[in-house]
C-alpha cells in the first residue's frame, strides 16, 4: 500500500480533475493512502518541513506544486519519488505534469479563425510556462493565417489597481483595440477579468470583444457575465497517467521518470464567443441561422431561404468569407456538437444522432470518422480512458 503526499491547490478545477485521475488509478491498483497537504504548508513548513513530515509518515511518493529552486534538489537527494505540477516552469530534474500548451493556443486560434475574425489579442503572463506557450501557439497559428496578435501582460498592471471598480490599464487596452476582436486568455480566471472589465467599460461581449478561456472551470465560466467559452483539458487522464508513473517509480520498475502531458480536447462555446465576425450581412444571417438550428436536420436549402440571394450567389460568398462550402460548415459544426455530447453524456451514438435531428447513424458515423479520424466510440474511449 502506497502512502502519497498531495501538495496541490485543492480549490482549482484543474487540480481537482488531476486528483480524480489519481484516485481512480489508486482504486484500480491500490489501495493507496493519501495525505492532502494544502499549499500553505509549502510556505509555512518549507521543503525541509515537508520532507521531515514525509519521513515521519514514511511516505512513498509526492505529487505537488513545487518551486523551481534549489529546494527541489533536497527532494531528489531524499530519494522519495516525486512528480511536479509545472505551475510556474517545467522542472529538469524531476518529471512534470505539464500540458500541450502550444496545441491549446493553436486550438483557440483555429476556433476564432473559423468564426471569421481578423483582429486577435492574448491576455496572460509572459513569465509562466503554461501561459507563455499558449500565447506562442495562438500567435503561430494566427500569423500563419496572415494576421497579428496584440498582447496585454497581466504583470504590467499595478498591483494596487482594482480593474473591476475603476478605469484601469486593462480597460484602456480593451478600449484601444480594433473591433470586433477575438481575445484568448491563458485561463478562465483571466477570462473573467476581460468580461468584467468590458462590462464596466461598456464594451459589448461578444459583439465587440469575443473572449475564450482555458480549463473550462465551470465556476469561473458561469460567474462570468456573459458566461465564458473555454477550452477543456483532459486533466483527469493526466492524473491517472501520473499515478501510473509514480507507481512504477515507487516499485522501482523504472529509475527515470518522464513528463505527463495533458492534452486539450475541445472548445465549449458559451455566450462570450457566440458571434461571427464578418461585415457581410447575409453571411452573418446565414451563420446565425445555422448555429441556432444545428440540432435539427439542417440542409443547405434551409439556409438559402434566410437571405435574398440565389443558392449559387450565397455559396460563392460563403466560401469566400468563411473558407468552407455551406454544407461543409454545417457538417463540421454538427460533428463538433456530436463530439461534445460523446464526452459529456453517456448517451448511445444513436441517441445523440436523434438529439441532433438525424436518423442516419451510419452516415453521421462516417462523417465523424472523416473529420475526427476515428469512430465515435473510439473517440469517446480515447478521451475518457482512465476516467
């Protein structure tokens, strides 16, 4: 039976998901015993105090948020297997629970590009790895599409500035941006900063500013006004994989650890990004109609009826503005809705198809495989494995 110290921020949704994965593994391969050590012990006891406690308790391993300083060497020398959550920077001497941060940024950029945006911004921290690399992935994809990214670094704001009560550097930055603009934030907490600053400055969301966060922390997303769209992360699987690695280190099956990489899964759309940035009135009407009726058996002819254009004219304008034919846009959006339901419900493929107004499950499964690269059931298993 392993005895594991968990030095984690238990209030964060991301950390809670990691813990779900860790405890899932322990139930299957344990039992394990956990000592939940709140983060303030890191400040009050220091690494020396934590190690003293670990020795007294006869801990077999540690999973925690640690500082990237000389104290890490003390843990290595103590010989206790440890996995660090890279909440500041990645460690070089011990394995990390890290993330595919650049891929997450690229996913956010692709999401906004498909909505037709031409102005982009990022709000985050330049001195934290998970924020910095998300920004890099976001900018790389936006630049490849021929656009530029404007930045606002949180650390530049004065610590005494109450951005949510009075005009601030953040509000001034938001007011100065070209509109409409797509803003990705490094996490949901900073996403809520943007929505609050916009609300107090009279900037309309999503009409003028569309905001996308990361983590899909429902507390922050729903407290936001309007509710915040966010990128979900497969943190629970990351916790499961981290526990597996720790188990192997404790059993001395391996002597050298490796990084656990948490992957982004999908964008959860809420009101903060529910808009399509195009000056073409007919395309905007078409997009709005598609998104409002995607749960029906929507056809291209249904979209054409919403505007005073011929099918050919609308098809040509839609392709030019959006970059996809109308049928392909409908198909892609339907598959995204389908994928979301696969991960959020335990409904059968047939039931999900019925909810989307479809009765040809074989056709939807074929389309799903074309877009996602695997069958619906394999997709569900891939992202829910270990949960």
